[in-house]
């Protein structure tokens, strides 16, 4: 039989709840904005940019000697790092799967 207890629970101000909801919405919109900006920055790389980027493996292959002597060919072969070829193919597969 406490009528005051029922009245105080029903007459709570909605201001703090509305303020909290507005703050949460602002944070979500800000997070989406920065996330979208990051995606756009990554997606803006053109094929020309990729082609014009310096490739260390290609540079190494272009600096090999033109000698036809077996010893020189073997030296060039030993100096060539072919381990990254498989990693490059995996990166291409990942990009195509997107």
C-alpha cells in the first residue's frame, strides 16, 4: 500500500536514457565512418600503381649475367630466390577470392 513507490518508478526521467542512446549512436556512426575510410584507402590502389611498384624479385632477375658459361649460370641460379613465388601465388589467390 505504498502509492508513492509506484509513482516514482513510473515517473522516472527519460533524459539519461535518451542521452545514452544518442552517445552510443554517435560512437557507432563514427566507427563506421573510420572503418569505411580505411576500406576506401585500401581499395583506391589502381592497377597502374601495382604495375609501377618496385618488385625486388624482378630487379634481381634483371641483374643476372648474360654469360652462357655453366659456372656463371649456376651462380645466377644459386643467387635467385625462388621461395617467394609460391607466396605470391597464394596472395593472388586471396585477392581473387575477395
